[in-house]
C-alpha cells in the first residue's frame, strides 16, 4: 500500500502519536525542517544534556587546539566530516542526503581560532557563534555538527527507544562516530534501525533539543544588537559579509549579544512539532466557513479548503497526526484531501485499520451544496487505490437519500465505509474542542456509528 509522506514508525508497525513519543518521528523520503539547537542542551536542567553540551563544545574547541599544534589538515578534515549528519534526517533535504562543507569554508571557520583573541585563548562558549562570523554557516550546519559530535549518545538513545517500541535493529556500520577519549571520528559496528529502501542507519533525536532557528542566530543579532550605522555609511548596502567582517574585528559586540542570550535562557524552549490553533481561532474559522457560499464563486471553494485544512489537524490532534494536504486529479477534476496517520491508539482507529485496512485516513473536502454520485465514485476509486477502504467527506450539507443509499451499497458490496461531516458536525467538533470535555474525534465516531446502523 502506498502511504502519503511515509514515516519511520508506520513502516516499523509502531502506531503511537508523535505527542506520546520522546523523539521526533523521521520521514522516510524527506527531512524534518527542525534542527538540534545546542543552546537547548546548555540550558537544560538535565545533567545528561549539559554533559552532552560539554562534549560538543570540547570536540569543537579541540579543532582550535589542533590548529594551534600545527595539525591543521586534521582539524579541517574533522570539521568537514562533522558538517553533515544524514542519519538523523533533520533539515530541508528532499532526498535525505546532504552535502558537507568545502575546504575553503572549513578553513574560514577554523581561522576564527587565530583571528579572534578570545577564541584563541579560551575557545568558544557556544560554537553557534560561528554563524556571526562566517557566511554560509546556518542552522543546518550547527545542527549537523552537534549531532555528529554526540553521535555515540544518539546510537545508544536510538537503541533504547527502539527496543522499548519493539522496532527491529539490524547489524550495521555507523560511520564517523566521534570518540571524546581519542578525539577522532571512528566507524562503529552496532545494531540500529535502518532505512527500508537504502539500508542506511537511522538515528533518533529527542524532541526537547529541536528548534526551527537556533537561540543564538545571525538574524536576531542583526536586528537587535548589530551597530549597523557603524558598519555602513548612509545609503550603503549593508551585506551579511560586511557585518560578519566587522564582528571579527569587534568581538565585544558579539560577546554582549551572547551574554544577553544566556541571561534570557528561560525564554529558549524547544519548538513543538505541531501546535493546535487557539480556541478563538477555531471559532473564527468556523464562522468564516458558515458564511461561505457553496460552489466556486469568489473563490469560495479555495477558502473552504483553506479553513477546513487549518481546523481539522488541530481538532483531531493528538489522536490523529496530520500527514499533509494533497491535491489529486480524478477524471479531470481537481480534488483536495487532508491525509492523517492512523495511530490506532483509540479503539475506533484500531477498528478502522482492522476492518478497512486504513493505515492512513483521507478527508476529502467538497464545498458543494449537494454531494453527487460522481463525487462518491471519485472517493471510492481513490480509497481502492491507496488508503484502505475508509474515507470521510467534509462538505456543507448531509447526503441526499439516494447518495446515502449509494454509500450503504458500497459497504454492502465492497466493504467500504464513507462518512460525511457537515457544517453542523464541524461546529460540534469546535464546541467539543472548546469545552475540552471530550475529543472532537468522537463526532467522527458518532457519524460512523450512524452509518453502520444503516448498513445491512
């Protein structure tokens, strides 16, 4: 069965919502646009995290020691090796394969240990500071360097989490594992999960370390601390490179910025993988939906899909993790769906999997006054092709008797279930979401029970 945006857990027959896991679930065909922020380890109350931050910092500052001792080639090679960590699947790559920095960029980074007296004498307190001095070094590099220097821990963490969940481990060689004792990268023979297509090792990363942007970053520095008038004359273009060159000669400005970021550490928290919209926003979107006309006039269909696409992922969380919004074409007609992972943590969701083979659940959005036979036939064909035999129409009004009978006939003949959520149902889901007394998923369950009662 073809899954939409397949995840590591579903492939391994683990059906636990992301909210209940300590690690971020990797995708199988693309990276996750989040990054390890070393500052989160530095500010963590966990002694383990603080110790790992010291490992990262010690490994990076050792590059400066190598430079000072004349082992420049070794320092360059270690930094290049550390600059990409494919096993964790973080970043923006669409094929889970990144590229390392080049020789000249590595030399530019390592030159900071020679050009800036503080780093030469004391080393870095937060190696993320290199973003403020070297162009082309961003959050992806910071994350990968951090992961590579603590890859040994990530291996142990992955083994522990995988064994707890019953995920199969395989004999594999994990390359470029940093050894803090010998201060070199080594290849390690171990047992970890592997990617189902390429057989390469997969390493899991704790959610608590992840942010979209590092706490110490260039944009915040430039906006709030950079003395822009001292760097560029009036009317002169103030480029990133000019600012970074200025910073090298004026380390005190960078030092002041870093100290402020340290003092405000309590504001630095990890970014959630998914955030539910506030109740007031849900109410506003519901109001906007109810005001929309049916059909396509004035872009009503696009607006309807937009509002439903913003509402349902929050209303159904955390029982259902949102996979993605998808456009498909059937007989020349463009159709938009919302696809959810079936976590099977609820008895209803387990029933959907057991009875209909739905590893994922599709919600087809239709801003029409009346659902017609061809609409039902389109969803019927799609369910047969991809996502098991359970689907949901999200539309404005209840089915007419003839089309409801058509859905019952599909269940009788092909054991397919099609449930319909109307404006009234969406309103009830929002009310439940607001009251927090029950889960909005209960409304979907109610509609399914009503449907099954009509089936022979």
